[in-house]
C-alpha cells in the first residue's frame, strides 16, 4: 500500500477525521446536504491520493492528484458556506483553511516532484 507511506495521505486522513467530527454538530436537516457534501470532498482528497499512488504510471498519479486538489477546493467552498450559516465558527473555518492550504501545498510539491522524474 504505497499511499500509506505518503505524509500527504496521512495528513488528508487527519483532515477528514476532523471534518467528520465537526459535521456531527451540523443540523439534522443537513445530513443529506452540506454534511454529506463536505464529508465526501474530504474523503475524496485522501482517496484520490491513495488511488493515484497505486497506479503504475506517473501520468495517472498526476491526474488523481489534480482531482484531489479539486476536492480540497470543493471542501473549502463548503466550509465557507458552513461558516456563513453558523454551523462552524470562524476560528474553525480558519483552522480548516490552514489545513487545506497545507494539503494543497503538499499536493503541489508531490506533483512537481513526479513531473521531474
């Protein structure tokens, strides 16, 4: 399982666990709406890193990292909405934002490293 060796994957797992915990407090009526969406985006970040790492070609891995980067942007958008609706605090949003920034930089660095091979 090559993905388990990646710091990026481990950080993405930590992020998604924190998202799951935060969304437990969302209103029940959001269960199939915003709660589901932000959880899916968070899972997608880690899942696409894992799937890409298991591929045999660099080109495929890069494509999965690109999808992961897109999922990070999606999660950020959903967290903006959650903050504006009062489901998470501004401090929580800022914390998640820093985590997403870090994940984004890690994705970018890994992508650049793969391109140099």
